[in-house]
């Protein structure tokens, strides 16, 4: 009437289940100079001066990224100065992005600040490199005039 799993104990069945991914946490107060590449997930609350390539990235409200970001799911609550390329991009009300955003899905909460191009891409299109910098950079001229390069 009832069958048993022959040759497999309950411990073996539990081991075969996929373990939940635990994100790497880069806490407030940390500053990294260099690129980060991982297939895992990252929770960032510090400062990164470099590019980030990851599956999922959460940029906390106090966090700053000075470089490009590439990933599957990117959630921004802090500041990003660089190009963002991802399947899903979420910008919360406290997000400040200076750079282009290439996305399949984009959600922007009221209050988010974006300076750059937002371009929808299809899954078939190749993704841009995370090392891309913003297409427009404004600097102050010593004479008091703003110049674009």
C-alpha cells in the first residue's frame, strides 16, 4: 500500500534539495578599490570603486558604487555612478543613479533620481560590459561654466 524510498534515506533527500543562497554582505564602513565578480548575491552598504558583476545585487541606502554594474536582478536604494545592465532593475525612492540603465524590466519609485539613458533591451540582445561609464559627464569649468564631455 505505501512504498518506501528504497536505497535513499531521508538525510540523502534533504541533502539533494537546493540550499538557499546567502548573500555576501559588504557592510557600511567598508571601501573596496577594484572590481567584484561573483555568481552569488551581494548586499552592499559600503563603497565600491570599481565594477560589479553578480547575479543579484542590493545597493543599500548608504551605499555608493563608482563603476558599472552587471547582473540579473539589481535593486538600488543608494548611489550608483556608472552604467547598470540587468534583466530586472528596481530603483527605490532613495536611489541616485548617474549613468545609463539597460534593462528588460525597470521599476522606479517616486523620488528616485536618474541622470542618464534608460533603454529597454530584449533577452536576445547581448548585454553591455559593466565597465561602461556614463555617456554624459558634467564638470565645472574654472571660469564658472559647466562643460559636458
